[in-house]
């Protein structure tokens, strides 16, 4: 396995920049996830690393080799495609062995390695089948096996779980984590699914409009989102946002929205702005009998253990998570408090996170 | 209405819809063949003349006719040469213009042109170009000092067959190319990408991805192309009349010559019927031997029509 370094990576299609100045270093054995909405440039970035897309600017290093001008086959990387891209006219066995054959390995060695991978991924029964005769999950495992059999420097995965149904996706996700941990693989993984990103990545590179907007471990991305976009994209159900003004009264900083006032914790006293965007996650709200913020319930969604309650607070529509045992119907008036330690403030101009002193 | 009723109503509608085609086939294919078989059992010399029933006499005569046996051989060589040359050339051209380049759409559209040119025009055009004294081909290769004397493309019995194969191929290659291009378009791009990542060189990519995908198309073309090539008459007749000597006298040419210049229409018809049976047997054997590919091909065409 090897480390990967992306330096000032840019990709332009004509006049349109789809990847802008991406700088990411992926350590040996690290599982890095590029996550972002569709069209954010994450797949293009991955395709540049594998060599299926040329670079407009920048450098890609794999191990200590500069691979900019190497064809995909010489980069010693394996890719798992979103639609698996299995060779439709070959059996599973030949699919698995194809890369080894392309490298001119002896038939005996190929068979040995194919057998080993087939055992590892539970494909032994399927070796003589054609892709057409496999289920989605089996195809996915073959695609994975085709990458594993090569023992590459880096695994590149382009939304490999997105074509599986929900239950199978969950199970495969776990297996993929186990497999990559066991092999101590360097993995670059692309997904638009923030849950997948959070659960699998050692670090996340959150992308938006061609730029990496935050590069941090999942906990940090969740707890200290770099800007409003990250805060909104990561976490489910998504964070609430509302415009607030910050006033100083009696040596305290007070948040004022159109519907409520709230005293800010001391950790925020270092900020100087008088306007901001307040963000809080639905699970950081708690129902109270008195005080707090008051709102009228518009929609109640039962999620199982919890209910997601949409409220109208002043001009804003907000959502909070409450225990499923709470009896709430639309039209009710509710009062809730916010967890003071879990508030986020964003600049109204550039929507970047305002730092509080509590956080490092 | 029950499900059964719907089905029988669909069946009736289906029958009505294919009826015109069935009638057309009966009128222009089945009836002429039956009438041809009838004529082949008679002694009729020219259309409208008197004749009597002579059974299989025409057939026995043909089997001892060296000219006829020779024409069967000529037809076999003609079909093989055309099939090989056309398929190979069309495949290469298709692979070439399947690569992205400037003006690709223009080339893809206009490559069909030779196919659209009427056979008579093609024949005259190439006779003119192959002309020994003033033809552009001879003046060019003489100008380049490639030959000392003009090449008699159509008058030299050793070359005439090749020249005709070339011209006939020139007509059919565009059509085959279009078919190959359509077939190539159905190969998933991702398989090539996966192969590139797997380090497969272009030849391995062709061998393991392109070719297996083209195989059903190739098989179908193998059958259709053989039948087409077997029946080519216009180009040969208009360029060499089966000559020089009998160098390019394939079965259709001989039959035409026998019927309308040898004034023996019943014997010529018998020859044509024999040729028909040869082709039918070939088609059956070919389809049976390649039945797997035909199934895949029909599935592919169904997919394409969706």
C-alpha cells in the first residue's frame, strides 16, 4: 500500500472548472472519503487519480511516483465502478483474473490468487457464472474482488454501494470496512451519501462546486463544520438555520431572532460580528414546559424511536427531534430549549463558521 | 373481458398486421419459386414458347455440365473472397471511425454514400476508372512508376475476379461499417475503462471486450452477407459479363446467360433452383451451428429497439 498526494489538482472542461485547486494527502492505509452533492467534482477527482481523466493542472503522486502522465494500467491502482463494469462476456473467474492476465502472470498463479480472493469474498460457488446471472450484491462482490486480487497500491471506489438496496448496502458497508481494515488498504472512496462517508472514512474531504471545503475526521466535520454548506450536508436530519442578530446587553451577548432572544454562552464572547446565521441540529433541541423557544407544529414525521417535528418559529421553519413517546400533533404549540454547547454560528457574508473559544 | 379474450384479440390484430407482408411474400417469392420449379421440369426454351414435361432431365444435364460445376466453384470463391474482404475492411473502418476525431459525425453519415449509388453507376464509374489507357487508376500507378505496362483490371482473367470483388466490396463495406458501428455503440464504455485500469493493452481489450460483443453481429452478417454475395449479378454482368472467358461467371451470371442468350430458360431455371437449395442448406447448417449467437443477436436487437 502507498500514500497518495493530490497537489493543486484542477480540471477544466472547456471554460468550466469542475475541480478547483484540490490539495489532499492520503496516508498509507488511510480510508479517505470524498463526499459531496452530485456535480461537486468528486468523481472527476477520482477519475483523475485513476488516470481515466487528464489533469488540467496539478500533480498526483502515488507512493513516491509522479503519475500525471502514466496510463491507468501503470499506476498500480484498482477501481470499483459505480455500475461495477464487469466484463459481461467473461465468467466471474475470468473477470477476477483479467488484470493478472493483462500483466502476463502465469495461469497457475492467476488461478491461485483468484481462488484465494473468491474464498475471501464468498464467490467460490459463482466462479463459472457470467455477470448476467448474478444478483446486484454478487456483482458488487465480484467488482470488489477484481480490485482486491490485484493487491494494488491504492483502492479507488466510485459510489460502489449506491446500486444496492438499503439492507444489503448496510451489510456490505460493514464488510467493506472489515476488508479494508484487514488488508490495511489505502482507499479513496467517493460517495454522495453522508452516512456512508461518516461511517467509513478515517477522514472526509467534503466537496462543493469543485472545491474541498473541509478535510477532517468525521467527528470534527460533524461537530465543527467549516461552513454552512458542510453543516447542512453532513448530518441527518439536516441542521436548522436562522438569521440572528447579536447584541450586547449587561456584559452578555444576546442572540436575537424575530421570534426569540437567547443568551449566548461565554465561549462565544470573542466574536465581534453583530449579525450571524445560527445553526443547530434537530437532536440538540429539548422540549421544555416553560421558557425556551416557542413554535407551532406544522408536520410530525414518525421515524421509529424518535419523531421529527417541524415547527414554525417566527418566520422560520425549524425541525427538532423528540422521543416517539411524546404525543404531538400538528397545530400544537411547543416549547423547546437548545443545547448551548451544540450551537453553531456562521458568518452571513461568506457563511464560514465563527470560531468559539471552547473549540480547539 | 377475460385475459383469454384479450389474448385472442391481440392474436387477431397481430395476424391482420402481418397479412400484407405475408401476401407480398407469397406473390413475389413463393409463387415465382413454385413457377420456377414447374418450368425447370419442362423443355421450354424461351418465354412463351411451346414445351413438354421432361422430368428431371434438366437437372441430370446440369450435373454433367462442366460449365455449371465451374460456376458453382466460382460462386464459392466469390462469396468467400467478398465475405472475408468486406467484413475485415468494414470492421477495421468501423473501429477506426469509432475513435473520437474531428468531423466524426460527418464521416459517419457520408460513409454510406457508395451504398446509395445505383449499381449501374458504380459499374460504369469503375470501368472508366479501371480503363487501361485513360483510367485514373492506371495513369496514377504508371505515373508513380509502380508498373511499366497498364494493368488490365477487367480483361486479365487472373485479376478480373479481384477487381470485381473490390468494386462489389466498395459498395457493401459502408453498410457493413454502419452495422458494426451500431454494434460497437452498444458495448458499455465502462468495460473499456475497467480494462484500462486493469492494464489491458488495446489488443487484449479488442480480444476480450470488443470481439465477444461483436460476435453475434458478425454471425448474422456472415449469413446475410453470404446470401447477398451469392446473388450478386448486376455488378459482374455490367463490368465483365462473366468474362474474360468464363473467369467471373458465377452461378447467377451463367443462369442469366443461359436463359436469355443461350435460349434455354428451363435449364437455367433448374440451375437456379439447385443454387437455391444449396443456399437454403447452407443457411440451415449455418444457423444451427451458430444458434447461440443468433439468440444473443436477437436479444441485442430487441434491446436496441427498446
